[in-house]
């Protein structure tokens, strides 16, 4: 059947459920969600975690190693630290079985086929999950505040470019982690400045969080006018890969 390999009986997996199956000597992850089967590589593109072992919530599976999440319908990486999609394969349900055809690359142009259990096996078009750089509306907090003379919000953002995510080696401004910067006169020193930064993390359980906060305070606190730096962690709106700048996407090889 056009390169498809039967991997299981149609009632083999509970719904929701997930398992490993072998296709053409490759082991891949098969998911059963809302009556349809989906198949992706059992490989997290961050550092090789096994996705079939991760918790499944709706169509989203989380890597058990560092928490990156993937859409099982498309293989799209939804949250850091993964930024590249994992390979997604075609699935059909026919003749009482689930059939999988391997794709050669995550970036295949055609959308993957997924099949409803018990259906005729017609491919379903998977929705796009991630957008292009700059596609998401900026949160209201990104509107630049008025800052006192001598130290501007832009100057603070430039300082923050020194701070890099320790796993991705991209600075936190280009990653889109900085939601707002406020510069105000210091309470006990009119010539000094108090800086407040609203910053997000790529995921609530980001292991680099404490280091990023410390590095942020250190980078801004070095300025001669700065008397204090407050970093607030904001998880709403949540960070998504489309908040990255074109420079960050270039650096990470995402097109
Ligand atoms: S290996 Fe999957 S998130 Fe790190």
C-alpha cells in the first residue's frame, strides 16, 4: 500500500494512548488521540529524549527530559528548549489495522497524513502550529514606556543582549523573553535609576530560569546609573517560538 507498513491492529491502543512501533527497521512513536492515529519520530530535537515516554495532553506530548513539547499531529516543536520539529510520518487506518509510511525529513513540504480509527484511511490535513517570526501579536507590555533622561529602555535592552540562554546560546532579547522594561528614578537617589524587567521563560519548568534571572540582574546592574534591578517572571502570555527575532531564527537554523 504505497509504502505503508502495518504496525498494529486498529484497536491495539487505548484512546488516548501511545506506544513505540517499528517501521522499516526504525522505531517511531505512535499516538492515538480523539479517534485518530498520529506518528512522529521518538526523538526530541532538543537532545534526543524519547517522546513516547512523555506525558500526553490532548495532541501535545512533553519530552520527559527537559519538558519541550511537540504536536503529535505535525511534529512541530511548541516549547523550548526544542526549536526544531521532529519528523512526522503518514498514517492510515485500513483493513482493521494501523499503517505507517515513513517520511524522509521533518521539513517535507506536504502535510503528514493522520487517520481516524475505523475510518476509510483518507489523509487528514494537519493544521499549522507554529508561525513565522514576528507573526504573533506583541503583548501590550511591549509598548515602550517613557524613561527618564540618561538611561533609556533601548539602552537596557542592549545590555540584555549580553545575557544568553545557556542551552541555545541566543540572547534573551532575540529569543523574545523580554516583555517589558521600565526605568524610573531611584527612590533614595534622584540621579540613580531603578530598572524593572518583565521577563518570561520558554517553559514554566525551564531549568535555566535562576541563571537567566541572575545574569539579567548582573548585566543591567553594572550600569553606573542603576541602583536596583527587579526581574518579574511573567508566564502570561506564554512564550512561543514565533516571538523569536529573525536573527535568533537564523542563529538556530529555523526557516
Ligand atoms: S531532550 Fe527533550 S527537552 Fe531536552
